[in-house]
């Protein structure tokens, strides 16, 4: 049986406890390994030893002051290309920082229901010391559509595990350090017609909102989503919202406006937890 170390906050104090429970294991499609790493497996130290140190003096553990995933931006993944991003951990300890670990996992709990796991590419983090006690450690993580992201239900909020190894082999480990979003890339088109058009006549604006489907490796219409139609005069640099419409059952958009002045029409989708915001490039209409 493996020992899992988990950080808990008790009465405002940070404590590290060793739980004698099996490490999270699950299998994705085609034998995808969802065996989540433990502190002992990553750092090769005794989590029990760290736990006893924590009980004696919580201040002896490493502390984490900052964790950054993908420069703070949502992780957006399409249908074909793998997405590699950087994660960094800034930590402090009196004996310095030797190593750090970050993974992202999906599911209600890492012991039961784990259905997604993104682990670092490197065996060791690259740590840069700002002082004798503080370092920032970096790793990269790769998400592959159809493999790591093997089902569309994985889009949304993931949990972030963070571990730190100090110079005296004390360990900080938190499977619930923070959360981060992994999203299905979106696409949005627009076409305003006819071009040109007489003033006072009707302009029909059409388009489509679609997003990556990690199961079929194609882009499919995003249905029943609110999208803003916006307009910018030829002489202006600012778009204003004309109206809000919804996509139909195939992700298509269609509406009409009255031609008044030369300008650009575009659709603007503000995004959801699973799909990033996107603005279509403006389509110019010459009004005679």
C-alpha cells in the first residue's frame, strides 16, 4: 500500500498528514494510465517523516507563495495539435528548494472518480534561486486531444496538485492547491451580405460558432449559445453591440440589420467554462 501525503488547513495552520490509502489509479481508453503520482514516488522521501515534522512544527515545512499554470491563461486544446504549457512554483524554506512537482487532474476526488490526468514531462523541475531560501521551479505539461483529453466531458475545471522538496527533505504536498480550466478551442465565422448595399436596405449577417470535439477530432456546432452581433463604423475603432442572438441546433447564426453607414459587422462570443471566448474578424459592407 502506498502512502499519500495531502496538505490540510486546520485552524489556519498548514499541516501535512500522511494517509495510508492506495494511490489513485484508473484506466482511460486503450489503457491510458491514470495512476496519480504520490509525494514519495516523486521525491523519493518518506512522507511519514515529513508528517511527523509537520506535527512537531508546521513552520519547518516548505511554503508555497505562488503557482502559475500556462501564464495564468486557460489551456485551450483543438482537435489535432498537442498543447504544451509551462507550470511554475515559487517556494521557500530555510534549507532551500531542491525540486517541485505539478500535475492537473480531473474528477470529483483523486481517490475515486479520477478520469483525467496531465503530468509533467520532466523527471525534475528546473529551479532558479532568488535567494538561499526561495526558488522558482518550472516544468512543462503536454495535453494531447484524443489521448489525455479523450472525452469532451473533460473540458472545464481541473484541480492542480503541487509538491515541493526542500533541502532537508521536508515535503509540501497539496492535491487541491488550486484549480485551472482546460477548454475546447472555439471558432467563429461571420458574413454580411449583400456587398455593397443601398442605404436603408436589409443586410443579412450569418455565421457559425463551433468548437473542438476531442472524440471525433472535428469541429462541431456549439448549440444554444448567446452571441453578440457588433458593428463598427468605418471611421471608428470601437465596436458596439447591436443585438444578442442564439446559435441554432447546428451552431449557425443568422440575423438582419438595416444598412445605414459603411462599416464592419462581427459576432462576439463571450465564452463558457468549457469553451473560450472568441471574436470573428469584422466583415466590411459598403453602403451606397
